[in-house]
C-alpha cells in the first residue's frame, strides 16, 4: 500500500476496504475501492474458493470537503473450483454498501438524519449528494422505518392528545384532506398520524392498539370536534376527557373572525383592505387583552367605533376574551364561575355567531373544566403542530400519505437517533479575550 492510498483509506474510513485509485472527474471525487483480499471458503462445500472476476458497482457517498463523492466498488466474484460442488459463482456483499441501494450506508443514514431530525427537503439532500429525489426518499424509508416502527418508541401513555391537521389543501380536484395526529402529551411526541378526521378513523386506530395500552390512558385531550368525542366511546370510556385549551381559545378567535368578516362585508361591501378600520384593528383584537397596552387598546377601540356601527365586533371581542379568561386561573372553582359567565354572556347576545359560540362552550363545559382538574397542558399540541407544519413546508405538499407520516414521526415522534450514529466530539475554539 502506497502512502497516498493509505491517506485515502484513512479519509474513506470504511474498514475492510482498500483504495485503488482516487481521481477528480469534473466536480466529483471518484474513489475506486475493493475489499482487502482474504481467503474465501465456498459456502456450498466448505472448500477453498478462487477469485473469478470483478464487477464495478457505483455508489454515492457523503460529500468530501464539499465535493460529491462517487465510490466505484470493484466487487469480487468468487468461484468454487471443486467439481462435485454445484454452487458455481457468487458475489461478495458488505453491509456498508447495500445491493439495492445507490447510496453507501452512511450516506443513507445522513439523508435520514437530515430529512428526519432537521426536516430538510428531500430535494435539497438529493442535490447535495448528486442523486435523484427517490434515491434519497428510499434511503429515508429504509433507515427511518425501523426507527419509527420500534415498539420502544412509544411506551405507556397516560395523557393522550388527539388533534386534527390538514394533510392536503384543497385544489380543483379535491377538497381539503385532513389527518389526525395522536400525541403523547407528557412526553411531547407524536405517536402516530392517520389519514382522515372522522370518528371511524380514530376508532380504528384505537382498536388496533393493545387493550392494556388503552387502559393505561388516563386523560384524553381533543379539540372541540364531536367526531373525536364519539370515537373515544368504547376503548377510552374510562379516561377523563379534556377539551384542549389551545383549541377552546381558537374557537373564540374563530367567532371573532367570522363576525369581523361579516361586518366588514356588510358595511364596506368588500374584503378587508389595509386602510379599513376593521382590518387595522384585526391584529390588536387577536392579541390577548392583557398584552395590549393602553395606547393599543385605545387604537383598537377607535377603529371599532369607526368600522363597527352595531358593536357586533366589539361583542365578539369581549366574548373571545371571556373564553380566554377561563384559563387565567388554575383554580377549578374559579374556572367554573368564569365559564358559566362566558356561556351566559354569549347565549344572551343578539349576534348569531356569538350565540353559537355559547352553545359550543355549553356542550363542552365538562371537558373544558376538566383541564383545570387534570392540568393537561395545551403546550405540547401547539408545539407539535408547529413541527408538523415545518415538515409540510419542507415537503411542498405531500401526495403520498405514507411518506408524510414517516417524515412527521421521524421529526416529532421521539425516535432514538443515537442508535444510528455515535456522537461526534465537538471542536471548541479558544474564547477571545
Ligand atoms: Zn463449493
């Protein structure tokens, strides 16, 4: 072994391989490698085998100093010379360089880590490595699926969150398609993602889980969807049901939005524009009242005085605030007083949207108050929804639900990444004085 190829082997870092040649080809670095020769025994008869020929197979490896690397592996083929043995010839194999994959094992792992942990777009990884989109996606699936399927990923869950997310936005061809995510609220991980948001979808998932697992779920938090409430029926009848505070507050915000849009349209005859008073008050109204300073509040009320002649938007804003008030206290008895005030206020209002909000609150009163009794927090669902959004942005709209689920679970599903890669020691720079 010459010195130069010795250096190349150290940099290659694939034990059992030797570098025959390293050349530059355009922007690429091309390394021709083969396995270190050893005595080969015929797997058929156990006799000594002989070398037959070599077949070059190409792999894409991790970039080296910013350049894409192509490995040309001259794969040895062996032959059994013994006449009584009918094995003939066979080709050597190595785990680091899989037969079906165009990527070296470590390049495939890197693809999975980048797409999974960092939610990087598959197309970006494909460009970086100089391979096709599906080559990277195949590698993500090959490395990632066992991690996601690992039964140790999801242990016992005491607080389960069930939440609707949008999978595909509506197009000319189809309506909005929804998915349901199932979340471990204590561990803050996404357990699973299933297509659909109907009662039967969730029921089917629950039925697929072991009865003992379902039994250990003590609290279930959902948004204010009757379909989810209905789905909990048999399998989770024992669990305390909580209406997720994040979604309760959102129902209040939605009511405000509806009233603002309607009043905007009836008073001005068009959708909100920059200079319209209701449009200008929009951001201030969505903010929590306690986060508005006095000038902010004055500005908002002034815009409402101009753009809201019947005080309908003002009413919706107050109703929204009355919903938020429920969560200003941790005390269950106080919360009960606050929700009843909110319900009563909404139900006696003349604005239909506000009355409807009151009916929703009344229907979910027990579940809303259960939050204060159990302390099931709204943080996890909200944070995990942001992670899901990040994956969706990287995917530019998923067509394939299987890939969508895989990438969400890799990013937010509590996968044990340490099983894939030993940690890299970090370099520390001297601190400037
Ligand atoms: Zn043989």
